[in-house]
């Protein structure tokens, strides 16, 4: 029987958890779009929006240690995600879906690069 102790368990760092959440949200949006299921897509977009609201809230906190330039960029991206999500209320466009998916994947990649470098 393989029982791991806390010291043996591999825990994800906060950056890795955030990268994973962004990647999962991107995949969820992409798969929902491919399925042509509007309810599934709406739910995926809603979850992604909630994720970005959380990011915006976190980086806007006065005690957040991130450099101001990174905070400003993440707040702008959160606004971009909100704008694009609201634009899709009248129907999703593949260009907008791709923009949201790519935004998530690029930020996830940036989080992982920071950790490794």
C-alpha cells in the first residue's frame, strides 16, 4: 500500500494552481464551443469570468506584492475578458472564443515561466 506523508506529497504552488485553473477554463470554453452546446458554453464563460473577477480582486488588494505593471496588466486583462464575455451574449464568435482561450493560456504560461525561471 502506497501511503504518502505530507512531506512526500507534491503540492502545487499558488502559481501552478492559478495556471491550472486558467488552463482548465480555456479548455472548458474550447470544448463547449466545439460541442455547439450553448448552455455548456455559457456555463464555461461564466466560470471563466468568475476566475478573472477573482484575479482582479486579488491583484487589486493593497497588500498584493506584485509589481504595479503586472497588477495593471492583469486588471486590464480582466476587463478585456469581461468585455468579450458580455459581447457574446448575442452569440459567440470564433474570434472572441479564441481570444479568451489564448488570454488564459498565455497568462498560465507566464505563471509557469516565472516559477521555473
